[in-house]
């Protein structure tokens, strides 16, 4: 049974350089200290999104006093206007599709419509419960929450509404915002971002989605399931261009089958209001009309006007430059999350926050392998991946690379779910698996094992003997590795 160790500021554990290491080694938990009277902390964090609050929780757990500055709600973008509410919409969309297609499973049901008030109530309820739980957790750890807009006013100082707070270490975690394009004005009514899309009180009759990345494809999937006419406009040659090319092709085929129109290799030129919505002109002169234009061209780092550069923090196109240990150009100042160049994913920021807390505590944590961060697009079908795509692997290893694609048509659970797709392995010949790429409904739930395979540098022969439960989609991972190990059991391998 785990032992919970509680301490007070008078306890000897609070003094001496070994206090944190000793507690960590004992795997004990502390409630943390509140800020001292003069507003100084061991760790002062600017931003309470995934990276900021994870850093706060871990630092408090390690016995450090923590100040957490946030101008909005604890949880940041992911909890309130990002990951959680969008995935709630995607689940509601899945329910709509299941109802619409119920007869193919022998169930008599009809989809009478989508009640957006009800959908939003469900979505907001999920967010509210998680927010309440996070708030309680932060409070229970003795973390001082400083409400208001903070600005870095010294190497170890953050000023909030005229009051200065200091930290022996400062962590920048100010998050991101929805980007637009030059000359493209977002009015929040006809031209909207994902934040506006999350609060729509109706299903639009038609939508043009500008951007075929993760955000664009997820909203396109939701609106199509809800009954809207959807067209994606993407300047790059394919949808979800950051993924393996084979994954893009399968998603495009699935979208085409669902009736989601898309135009790749098509840059945006302009938009104007019409009597019924918007008219979007793309390169070449074609004009597309719809009720709404969703601008989903990525997210930018929220660093402007926060005093970073004035205090000597090096920025690159607005992003905070760090080394592999999340250290900025100013000693004692760290940065985590969306403001750091790389994947803008909540779980990346979350892990960076934990890393920084342990780094400050002197635990010498292992740097995060960026390629080992799992990636999921929660559209219908889903895309999930970890590690290197085939093109990158071949750039690095040339002819040493081999690939294996296992079609989900040979997987019993995928047949039951009526989903199509694949598991693609990218590997070095007689070497470790370099990347795992999957397409199909619910494959995001498989990414955990794929991450372990990549992270532990497993060979196909290491994974092939593992027993995977039947019938599960997890079996597809097992059979793909069986095939890569030279022991294919099904013709689909």
C-alpha cells in the first residue's frame, strides 16, 4: 500500500538540497506549500493550460511552492476550447452516424435531426465536470492560483494587475491562439475559428473549411455527420499533410465516400460576404459559396505583449526557443507547450510540464523524444501515428527501410465496427520499428501499444509473440508485426 507523507514548513524535509530527491525516491505525495507572504515561489508558472497545470501539480507533489498565473479558466485551450469539447462533438457525430446507419445492424431507428442545444449541453457538461475536478485538484495540492493577465517584468518576475510575483524558477506556458491569413478578417459570424464553431447554436447548411489539417478535418467530419454540406480547401498537396502519405490517401478516399468535398493544392485568395453567407475565391479564380467559412490554418504562439523579448527570451516567429531540456535563453526560465516549436498537442505540453518540474527538482529526467509523441486525428475514420513516417525514415536510413501494411479487412473487430483502414509499420531491416501509422475508426485507442513499440525500439520479432485479445482491433497490431517478422497469417498482410 502506498504511504502518503504530509509535511509542514517546519518539518526538516523542507530544508536542505536533498529534500526533493528524497521524497521522489520514496514515491510519496505532498500537498505542497502555498506562496509565502512576499509573493515569492519556488516555481512561478505563467499559464494554466495542459503544460502549466501539469508542471504545477508535479512541482507541488515534489514539495516545491508553486504560483500559477491564469487570466482565464484553469485547463486552458485544451479543456475549454480545444481537445475536450471538439472530441465531445465528434462523439455526438458518431452517435448521429450510428443512428442514421442503424438498419445495417438490424436496428430500427431514424435520425430525426440534431438538437444543437442538447449537443452543446452535453459538451459543456463534460467540460464543466473536468474543470471542477481540476480546480479541486489544484486547490488540494496547495498551489496558489493567481487570477489575471500576467506579464514577464523581470527574469524571475511576473506582474499581474500591478502586483509583482517572483519565482526561483519561471515557467512560460502561455499557450496558443487560432491563426488566420493576411487579409482574412474573422468576424465570428460568417468567418469563424474553431472557438466560434464550438458555440454554434445550429448546424450550418454548408461550410467551407479553410485548412485540411487536424482541426479542419475534425470539424469537417463533425459537420458532415450532422448533415451539413462540407468542402475543405487546402493549399498543400494532401489532407493531413503532416501524416504518412498513405494515411492521407486512405482518409481522402474515406472522405470522398462520405461526400466530404476537398480541394488540395488550392491556395485561398479572398472571401466576401453574400446575402446567404460567404463567397470564397481560390487560386485560379474559382468561387465557392457556403453559409460559413471556418478558418482552420493552425495555431500561433501566444507570446506577443507578454514581455518575453524585453527580458531577453529568444523568440523565433513568435515561438520561444528552448533546448531539449525546455530551457530558454535566460537562466532559470523554462517554456512548455504550444509556445515551443514542434507539435502543438496537449499531451506534449503536459509531459513537458512534468519534465520541467522534475528538472527544477534536480531529478535529471530524460528528455522527451519528439518523434515518440503520439498523434491522433479524431475524424471518421481516425488517423493515429507515432515515430517516423516512411519518407522521413528513408531520408535517414535509405535502403535499410522496409514497410508492411496490414489491411483492417482481416481484423474481426474492425469488420464488426464496419470500419476500413490499415496498420502500416515502418522499420529498419532486421532492426527496430521506426514508425507505426494507422487509419480506421477508434485506432486512436491503439496508439498506446504503438508508442511502447517505438519507444522501446522493439523489433518485429519482439512484438510477434505477444498475445493480443480476440476479437480486438489490437490484434491488427499483432498481426502486422507477425507479417513483418516473416510469419503472415492472413492474405491481407
